[in-house]
């Protein structure tokens, strides 16, 4: 058995050393705290610094808020418009056969002097991880650490009529018939280009925020599923979908509009699964209308004013405001099974806002009737 050397009062050398060290550390800490406390009180009142000049952001008399630096940009990101399956309805047979509207990526960069954020809303089903990684990689090559994982937000409008094949996951690859390079490249290029344009257009400006409720433009496509939510939770809301629209308006210091960005919860499925044309659907159509209004005389996709209508919590929110009806009778489908007495589920179709069973027109008409409401709200 090891025999420990006793120093005093039955404590070992190690115990004594530790005790001494502990006392020393405590003394040092107390001294440091005391020094810091006295130095703080010694400084007295803060010396008045000369007002720091802000060369890029001139002071504004009407409001005390410091202006932001704001940039907006739009770039085409239309992928291959033929033979490639469309992303959204998960149907490999629904392949592209032409263009209804071109697809765009719209970028917004905001800098408050301390932090910078990039928000992109692109006419695409959704942003895949692969797409995001490729965009971030391209941005890194161009901008180093300026635009990176934690300040770049990419969002898809959720159009169901854009080219598929830009996912790295098997399930998506099955319906898109594989990973398609020709699909992802124009998306990466378009998104990066829209950020480039926004980056190059940055100037001092202001942001106005507006919120409102927009009824009559959306509908819960699964009301019976919604009823499975706890009753006390449902009582907290007026509707069974979120009707809130949030709009950010961007202007220069002269008050001229630079762009606008809005969020509204509705699926971009005004073009249904029989559609074969690449289309930006209702969100893209709303952007088109507002941009045409602001960029007078310019062709679609051109002009400085950028209007982004982006998706939000749109799960189960349909733009087909007349709801599911039986195409043969015009009567509502079976509530639980979405089926019709004659024709079953195949006969049950979503209608609205303007189309009715008897007047169901060209599919392009369904898009043109759905969005003007939210377009008008942002005017
Ligand atoms: C709908 O579903 C319910 C419950 O599963 C079933 O009892 C009913 O027969 C179905 N109705 C139709 C029209 O398919
Ligand atoms: C899709 O839209 C077209 C055009 O409005 C319509 O003729 C067709 O019945 C719709 N199909 C379904 C399944 O809703």
C-alpha cells in the first residue's frame, strides 16, 4: 500500500497544493473584478463623440430612421420547356411541351448597416438542397463570404408547372425520371444572376410594411383533415387557412418604388395536372401584372421594378375557390372521399375562381383569373 506523506493536520501534499492554488485563483479573480469595476466608474460620463459621418446614407429630415441599402434583381430561370417532367403533381407523364410564361428568379438584398440579407423568390416548385448548395457554391466563388449559408434565403413560389429533375433525393428522381442537369443549371444561373443584379443595384432606400387579410382567394382543400386539429386550437383562428398577406414595399430615398415583396399562403396550382406548358402559375402571374404596371412600356421580365410574390404556409391551401365539384353534375363532391356518384374520384375536379363546370375554359384562363386580387391589394 502506498504511504502518503503527511504535511500538516492530516492533509497530503497534493491537498495542500490544491488549497493554495484555489486561494490564489480566488484572490486573482477578486482583484480583476475590483479593477474592472473601478475602471468603469472612473471613466465617468461618456465623452461626446463627434457625429460620425455616413457617406453612403444621407440623413433624412422626415423620419429619424436610418435608411437601408436595398437592391432588387430579376433574371430568367426557365429550364428546358420540352420533354422533361414538370415538378409538382409527381406525374412522370406530365412532361413539358412549350412555354405558357417564362420563369424568373427575383432577388432582394437588404442591408441595415450591420447585417445583410438576401431573399430570393424563384418560379420553381421548391428549393432543393442540391439547388441551394450549388447556388451557395457559385456565390462563394463570386463574392467570397459576403453571401453565405446564414444570410441567403432561397424560396420557391411552388409553381407546379416548372421543369423537374433538380432534386438529389430518390423519391423526387422517380417522378422526374432522374436527376436532370439541364433542369438545374438554368435555375442556378438564374438565381445567381438575379442576386448579381440586386447586388449591383443597391442604393439607400426605405422599407414600408403592410399587413392585411385577403379573403376569397384561397380555400382549404382538406377541411375534414383540418377538423382533426384540437378544438381549442381551431378556436384561436377565424379561418381554416391563413388569410394574411404581408407586403414589403421598397422605395428609394426619393420615394420612387424599387420593388415589392409579399407573402401569401396559396398553392400555385391554378394550372392543373393536365397542363403541359412551363408556367409560373398564379404567383408568377401576379408578379407579371404588377411589374407590367410599374415598368410601363417594358417587355415582360424587363424593367427595374421587381415584384416578388412569394409562398408561405400554403400546405392544403388551394386557389380553386369554387372548390371540388363533380364535372358531370356541377354538384360538390363527396366531402370525405372527393368522389362523385357517377365517375368516382376522377370526375371530382377543383374549380374557380371564375371557371365553372359548364364554362371551364382554357387552362391558361384559370391563372389569369386567380391573382389580380392579391395584385390589387399590393397596389
Ligand atoms: C366514402 O368513405 C366512407 C368511409 O370510408 C365510406 O363509408 C363511403 O361509402 C364512401 N363514399 C363514397 C361515395 O365513396
Ligand atoms: C384541368 O384544367 C382544364 C382546363 O381548365 C380542365 O379542362 C380539366 O378538366 C382540368 N382537369 C382536372 C383534373 O381538374
